[in-house]
């Protein structure tokens, strides 16, 4: 996380924005050494394949996943 003063942000805003877009890192803006703003890039929405594709074909089901089970609830 990067911290920057309001005055430095004002003077170098476009350069700082480009760096945030490139690095993906958030920046905390301070006013008199007190944090007042957070600037962060918007996270790109990832597809199900991107998130879980590495697991495809590796998950083994030992029973029907759509059948409710009551064994876990007998102790309650």
C-alpha cells in the first residue's frame, strides 16, 4: 500500500493514476499526515472458469450432492 499527500496527488495525479492501473495497488491519500481517502482500481470480474478452472476434473463426489444429508444434524 502506498501513502501520498493530497498536495503530491494534485501535482502528479495522472502519473499516479497510471501507476495504480498498472500495479493494481491501492493508494491512501493523507491530509496533514491523516488518512482521508483510499484510491484503488476496480477489480475485474472474473469468470467461473478463471476462478475454478484449475479444479476441473479433480473433484470427486462420493455421493449425490443434491441429496440432503441428516447425519450431521443428529447431534444437534
